[in-house]
């Protein structure tokens, strides 16, 4: 009788533990202060700012062509897509019409980037759960996309390939053949990924039913991208506010309603297939034309406010420019998808164990420099 | 056990103190051979700490992956705890909020420890050098052994940096210790 | 709903607000005291149903500070932009994080960068910079020398 009481008292203690900023599973420098009762998480408090570089203040003293190089380094895994947002905002403000060729090439590059980003997500998700094989498989296949990027743009991770008015350089002659080869290869490899991880009993035990987020909560917390679509929130900017050449291609918006880690996982796997469908529809008919429109060397946006939304690999990325007619923006705000996604981590992790918190964080797929800007 | 890395000339390695010590320590033949064996073992099994702040971290992961495998250079496994690591590869930007954390991690590592500054941000502040919240180069906080420039540096560049670190380790002597940093 | 219908609806709900057609979206300017009321109406009204706050920006207009909210409805697919301005000496705006939960983090960011206090916010403190950082960096009169540089 006396022993029972002692055990109960020990259990009641709530302790506060620090996870990060240097931690193998936080995917970067994020500090999470956990309030734990035993192994159950009561509260998660994220502390950001460990990679806050002051990008928004820097943009106020830079020209628009220089800002492209900074937006690359925000969410570096969707580098092309972030560049596209700034370029589109500037082109819309100046009412410059880019050629069809530029639109199609930008779409193909964006989708390749999305596949590369999801490959890296898959390999780090598997690694967080303990399956180290996923790390090597994912990165092996990602190297093929990086080869394609390197031939055309010159760089693997941070390309700065788009510029206001079009592209920095034309495509490499090998581009089409290499992309077609890659798609044929990757279609055979994706079932291997499914065999390794999606049907794995350990992964399913750890993912199904964990980290629930309902559709109303997703909308209220502003969770977009594959994380929001896993809860049924239809938020794909490519469908609702099309840009580049997305209004000319047919693709499905992948939606699931369960709202748990497994749903978010499957949304990303299906998105990789949809991206390949989009590329296949465009790769054979890249129209001829100029790769860059004629622009003045000094870009000055007319006075006013401009907002451009694009679908980055992690959610809705937005660029809000307030211009007073100068060559630098008066205020540039970068709406980052990971910042809003992170605010829902507390809600999803309550009541679960620490190991599940790692899986939930992996399924949200946050990139910390995008949160901190 | 001489220095046999082909890419950089011996004369170009400009760390005079180490070279002088090396010349001085050509004393007892038993100790020189022992030194050689110990240094060969140490330089071929450098285990880094898992530390990556931003974009360079992805290229570091790519260096460890299947194509540019750095396990063949001895970097077999990443250690999560600083107490078990030999080298810290600072990959990414360091900001004033992160600087005390980095210093604490460096202090927690046991001697002998090395630092590789990877990427333009760690070398000198990089593209963000005009920001209000940046440390202009990680050598303002901890002493750096090898600088690998690039934004981000290619995996081959990081491997070259690791090879230079191996060369530096081989010049050390277990019995005539260098001055503490 | 079209911009004209939105304008009529909003004018009826909040007569003191100034509504004008911007280059992209409808811009509504409202004073801080009326903002919380208008925000509740924007969310609860079935015809407006603005349930998705996708951007919250702090701005330094020069003579005063302000916040710009971008709202969208996921059912009707219309967008509206609301601007709330407040003075520089004692900037205060009522919080709306009880209506749209995403505002919790975004308002902390606006406080961190501009010093705008959001009344009734559950946890208003700096989010990116250290607690002892002096000044508000994104204001136009920020002096970088008050903080140590490295």
C-alpha cells in the first residue's frame, strides 16, 4: 500500500527539458522547450531566432536583382520556387510579359525542385524514425536531379536561376533527354520507397493516429502545403491562383482527410507522382522563344503594394512588396510557410511521447532558416 | 611516415610553428615512428559532431551520402554528443543568438579537437555580411583549422578541406605537444 | 463575392472604415479601437467567412506604425486587405489571435521588429532576437550601433 503512494507521487512531477538547438532530429537550429510528465509531452514551446539573419531589413537596401540571391537562401530546398515569387511580383508590377518558353521552363524547374525537396524530406524522415537506409536511397536519387540542375544553371543547391524578366541563361541541349531519363528511372524507384517505408509496420505504428490536426485547426493556424492538405485543407496555390504554366497542365491536388502523420506522409509521396505527371506533359513541347525579356538595368517598381503567392514545397510562400518608386523596396515581407506550420506543432504534440514528437516534426517538414528569415 | 598528400605543396603550408616543431622533434627514432603511427590513426578516423545550421548542412549531408561518400576518408559516423566528437564542421551561418551555444559545444569537446569552417557564412559572414544580426566569420568565436569557401561549397571542396585537415593532423606530435589554443 | 459587393457589405458592418480598391485586392483601413469588432464580424458572417489569415505584416510608414492583414475565405475565395495604423510613441493594437490562431506567432514577430504592443495577447515577447536586444530593428530610425556587433 505504501509503495503505491510513492510511485504515484513520483509520477506527478512535471519536468522541463531542452531539445536543441544542436540536436540531430530538429533539422536545424530550433530550440524546443518541452514540458514532460514522464514521457508524455504536455507542452512544446519553440524558441526561434538561432539563424535569424535579418533578411527583411537587408532587402531595404538592395536592388531587386540582388534580392533574388537572398530569397534562394531562405528555404534552400525550394530555391527556384522562392525566386519565382519575387520575379513574378516584379514582372507583374512592371507589366512585363515573359515568353511562353520562360513560363514552361520555370514550371519544369519548379516541379523538379519539388521532387528533390520531397526526396530529401523522405530521407530525413526515415532517418529520424531510425531507418538509415532511407537516407542513402533518397540522396542517391536526389543527386540525379542535382546533376540536371548543375548542367543548366551551374550550381547544385542554390542556383539563383530566375531573374526578373526571365532566366539567367538558356537550357543546356541535354536537358530534355536527361529529364526524360530521370522520370523513367524514378517511376521505377518510387515503389521501392513504398516497400521500404510506407508499408513498414514500425512506421505505420508510429505514424497512424499521431499528431492529429483537423481541417478547421489547419485553416486557423495557417498550415498550408502538404501538411495542410493532409488534413483536408485545399490550399494549393497552383490550383487556386495559377501562375507560370500551371493553368495549362492537368494535375490533381492530393488531399487526405485523416490529418495524422501518415496522411501527411502519403500526401508527399503522391505529390511526387503528380509532379512527374506535370513534367511529362510539358517536357516534349517546350516552345521556342527568348529566354529573357528586355528589362531596364535599374528596376524601379511603380509606387504601390504587390503581393505574390506561390506554392513552395512546404506550403504557401508569399512576397509582399511596398514600393515608393525607388530602386529598393520600402518594405518587403516574406510570408514563410514554415513559420505558420511550426505554430501548430504544440497543438499536435500534446499527449504524445517524445519519440512521436520527432515523427510529427518530421512530417511537418520544417526548414529553420525559412522560419527565422 | 611522411606527408604524402599531392594537392598542396609542402612549402605552401604556412603554419610555421608547426613546421618548426616538426623539424625539432626529429629526435628519438622510436618516438618519431610512434608519432607517425599515432597520427596516421588519428587523422584517418576523424568523427564529426552533427552540427549544421543552414544550407551548407545539406551539402554536408550530400557529402556523406552514397555518391561522395566520406566514410572512405575515415569519417565513419556522426556523433550526436560533443563529448564523443573530434571535429566540428561549422556548416552554415552563425548569428549572435547562436554564438554562445557554439562556444559551449566547442568547450565541451575533449582535446584534441579541430574546427572546419564550411561555407562563406562561416568563413567571413558570407552574403549576410551587411546584416544587423550576424557574426562575421566563426573564427571570432572559436579557432578554426581549415576554411572551405563556397556558397555552398561542392562536396568535393569539403573533401579537400578534410584532406587538408588530415595533413595538418599528421604534422602534430603526440610527444611534443603544440601550445594549447 | 466581387469587390463591389464586398465593399458594400463591409461599409454596412463598419461605417467608420475607409474602403478603396487597390491594384490587386480591396483595401480596408480601420482604426485600432474598431478592429477587433470588425475582425469578429469578418470571420463569423456567413457571407464573408474570412477564415484564413495568410499574412500579417508590420510596416513603418514614417510618421506612424501600422499592421497589414491579408485575409482569404476558403469557401468563397475572396481576399481582403485590412490596414490598421497606430502612433509611434505608444503603439497599441488589439490582438486577434483568439480569432485566427496563426496570429499568435505573427504578432510576436511584429512586436519584435517594430515594438507594436498587441493588447490581450497571451504571451507577448520577442521571438527572434534575444530578450536583451535594444531597439526594434525594422523601424526606419533604428540605430545599429546600440547593439554589439561581431
